[in-house]
C-alpha cells in the first residue's frame, strides 16, 4: 500500500508504532499526525486512543490545550492579524475587517477553497510596524485597508 492510498487510520497506526509501550509519546505522535495530514483528523485521534489505550477525552485535552494543534483543516496560507495595543490603536481592526470581507471568512476559520486560514493574534512583536499582519512567515507592516488586497493577491 502506498502512502497515497493508505488511509488515515493505517497511517496513524504507523506513526504510533514506535511509541507503543513507551511513555511521553502523545505530543510527538500528535505532531507527526498533524505534519502528515495538516491537522488532527477525528479518525486519527480515535486510532491513537485505541493504540495507546488512552481515553479519547485525554487526547482531546492535550490537542485543544496547545495552540500548535488544529482539529480542522487549515488553509495553505495562514494569515495572522495583530490585535496588540499598538496595532489596535493604529487600526488593526480595519485591517482584520478588510481581510474578512475580501476572503468571506470569519476569525479562526478557513476559506472554502482551503487557501487561507485567518487567525487574529494577541501580538506579533512588530509594534514599530503597526498595524501588522503576517501571511505564513512574511510580515506586512504599516498597513491600511487598501494595502490588504494586493498583499493577498500574491498568495493566489
């Protein structure tokens, strides 16, 4: 069976196998599953629960506690709009509203075509460039609403 034809459950079992009978494997397993599928599918979490004999509620507890884990598919590009004080004072809410309008998406959601995920964040640490948004690892600062569309067009 090739990787492309291997189902979620089978691939998850493969990722769990090196950790069976060992302590401390849950987070590395979740990281591997997310790296494989782009998020943590329900079927994978059930398989991890069965394979490690850990209650599903405990696995969900870990998966929802850490911000690095995602239970829904995410877009190819993640947009983070800063909501910190400096950005807020300089108009980040208008930037966030413009992104939502252009993409027809709500906060912490993904576009239907799985191109973008929108995540407002507390701070991006680029206060001198306020208001700021990041697309993937690229920072865009000193934004105005009219600058948003040309930036997003680069990620088509």
